[in-house]
């Protein structure tokens, strides 16, 4: 008769591993991953079981409890996109396709052979087509392997595809929307509810809750589409700036019941949700009215003191916090409990 000890030992070890894993995922503690290097985060990309962190000059893939480098770019990376088995990298010196299988990179020239220019926007629309914005040349859409010019604007700063099947392009002469096979421009002089406070649009940031935040030189507008947001947590139409003039905003995450958390050069800043009775339910149309708001709350998290440079809300509503040398993944309720006003938090 064989001894039952090996079987018991196996199940005991398995139980301890499960308890350890559950403790790491819950109980208020985030899962933490080490990141090689100290470069600033550019994007977090997920596809299937793979998770990639793109930094200023490196692509890293999650392996075990760390993000390990898989590709180094000779030129600074400005934006990134993941489609099927391809990583698209928009660099200061052009567009690269990097195979997720081989790690081999191939340069692409949407604007034509021999043309090298900074890539400032990368996105995939609802049909699966890839869009590329190239400084000095315009916006190009790839269809069936061929590039088509879609918008001839020299100064392009960012691009984003939203849940309503629209493509948005940030420029120095306003915000452009591609939908129903036509362009609509939002700008200072806009008419028919297509007005925004500033023509200089610098960034377009999703918050994981169905909203797009439009960062301008002197204002920040929120375009909302999510039904849950519109019904219970109507966002501000526009605020002048976050923290102080010139404060750089990196990313934003919606925290239901609390407001909107921004990662900025001044640290984490919470913009609390206004009561529904105080804010008129806004659609993306009326964004020209500027509201002065001084209710920002500086927030700190337990762990490294480094200022987070990227926040990401995934499909499971977990919040990924990227700091130099580390990525932490929080369940939303644990994150909300851990995020404390800086004035009262312990350091």
C-alpha cells in the first residue's frame, strides 16, 4: 500500500499557494511587478494573455512578477498600439512594426517612401483599421495593407478611438472627429455646439469609465458617453487647469463614487465628483463653458514615493499604477480605500 503522504503534501502546498495568491490579489494589497530600468511609461497594452509596458525607449513584457525587456528602440517612443501579433511603435523618427513572436522590427512609411517624421498618434478604430498621425504630414489610415491620407494637418499631438466608433485627432488648430465618413472640427470659434475653450489641443486621455478628457493649453474638457456616468456621476464640462498653470497631466482614471484621479507632474490629484444636482448633464457637444474649480485633493498611495506617470483601468476594472521601476495592480475597492489625502496620509 502506497503512502498517502506525497498526496497530502501536494494538496497542502497547493492550498498554501492559493492562499498566498488570494492574499496578493485581495485584502487591500496590490500585486506588484518589478520593471527593469527607470524610464517613464508611455503605454500599457494587453492582448490575450500578454501584457506589455512601453516606456520611452523600451518594450517590456510581463513575465512572472516582473516586466522584462523584449525590444529596445533607437529613437524615443511617443505612442504605441497592440494588434493581434504586432506592436506598433510611434517614435521620434517614424513608425515601427514589431513582431510579438520574433521581436523583429520593420519600419513603415505611411507618408511615402523615404519620408521620416515623428509619429504622434496611433490608434485602431472600430473596423480594425490602424490610424497614424505624422507630424508635418497629416493622418493616415491603413486599409487592406495600403495607406490612405485622411487629414492634412501639419501639427498633430494625439489621437484616440472612442466607444461610439469615432476617431479623434488633437491638433494645434482644434479637435477633429471622424465619424460617419466625415470630419467635424471642435475649436474656439466653433458653431452648432462644436466649440471648445482652446484651439491648442495637447492630449486625449481615456479614464476607463467611458469618458475622453481633452487637454488644452489652458483648459481641460470632458466628453462623456457612458450611460452610467451620465446618470449618476456627471463630469465637469471644462476646468481651467489641474493644480496650477503648466502642470503636466499624464493620465486619468475614473473612481466611481469618488471622482477622477489624475496622474500629474505634481503627483496624484483627485477631482471629486460633483453632486448631480449641481451639474447639468453634458453631452460631448457643449464644452465651451469654463468652470473654475479649486476642489482638487492631493492623494498618496502606500509604497514607493515616486510620482506615478501612468494610470490604466483594464477590462476587469483593476487599476494599474505605473511608477519608475514598478507596476502595481489594484482592485478598485482596495485602491479607493488605500488612496488617502496627502495631508492626512502617513509617509
